[in-house]
C-alpha cells in the first residue's frame, strides 16, 4: 500500500499567504510523522473569474518552493469533479492516497455540489480514523485574505497591498515580440511581452523589475490598450528598461510590478506623451535610488 499521507485540497490561485499557511502545515505534519505531503490542486477555478493570479505553470512553481512531496493537478474537465463527496473521500483520498490527515480551512467543502462540507467531513473523517486539521483564515487589516480580494486590489492597480497578501511582488511572464516600435520612435524602446491570455494584469504605469536568465534590471512598465495611437482593444504590457543599452533576447522574460505611478491615459500628441514618459522615468529612478517616487 502507498505510504500514508497528509493532504490539503484547493484551487490555490495566486498561492497567497493563506494558501501557504495550509501547505506549510501539511508539509510540517507530514515531516513530523514520517508521512507523505500532498497538495491536490484544481488546474483553475471552476467558476469563471476575471483573470488568473497565477497560470497553471506559475502555481505549480510556487507550490514546489514550499517543499511538498507531491502535487496532484486536477483538470476542470476531470471526472473526479463529478464524484460525490463519499466517492471522492473513499476512492480518491482513502484508497488512492492512503490519507491519514486532511488540512483545510474552516469553510472547506468538496465533492459534487460541494456536499462534503465541514460538518460532513468531520463525521466522515472520524468514522475512518482520519485526522482533521482545521486552519483559521488569515486576515490582513481585518480583511480575510482570498484570491477574489486580491483580484479586486489588482484591478485597482494596488500592487503594494497585493504583494503583502501574496508574500511576494506580483509578476507575469512571456516571450518578447516585435511590434510597431512606437516606444523606440519616441526615444524609449520597450520590451513587449506576449503573455497567457488568462493571466490577470492590471492597467496602468508601474515601477518594475524585468528579469531574463537570472539577470535583473530596473524598469518602468506600461500596461494598457495604447489608445494614444488608436491601438485600443488588446491589453499589451510594454517595459522600458532603465539605463540599458543592448538587444533584449527573445527568451522567457518576467516583469515584476513594484509600485503604480499612474493610470493609463490618452495624450493630445506624441510630444505630450514623450513628456509624460520622461516624468515616469524620473519617478522610477528616484524610487530605485531613494525608495520613493514623489
């Protein structure tokens, strides 16, 4: 039979501090009792959301850093999601994973139509000699930390508070692509990234970092529809690297958002836009030198 395990289950979009607490508890309990730590994660939220805080690859990467022994990824089209609570517990958790303990939040529920709520789970676990470790929800400024709350903050461009709830700065990754070269024509060449369309990225102009192959550079990033040039519609992230003279390679690139400078807006002409970009760059340089943007 498989080694007994400690299991936690969820969607874990964003892998925020609340998620990390659950996973850390799972890893800790497994280590103390010589058991296997397992994270069962949905590939993406079952209910439609405005955008993902983490793509599937990003989520797996973050969970792996927490030291878990095994990650089981469940596709949203998987038959497992049609299981009744009893079938999920008996066949998947008990028979399949030899579960010894389940770590979960106080509002946890699973199985078809979420019938396996906390009241049901307490009885089921007790009848099968499975321990249940219930973790209280983390709060920040009296507000419960949740993926939906973080999405709300992110849509406002509040990356400072998003970072507090995630435990790291918000970022996105993609492959650079050549566009019309508007930034270069203005004297501010940019790296434009093609990113996963499911990824939630906030509009606005941000002080940022850009990384590629373990090299990191200071930068300023504009995310928007570029309607000054009548390019409205598709949201494109464009990053100008500060004090960089060279060619950016067409390889996986990550942009890390540190602080919002301003909202995106339409300018009367190119000269007005150039003036604003210059101001954005000055603010970014001040931030990296003095830690402030005023």
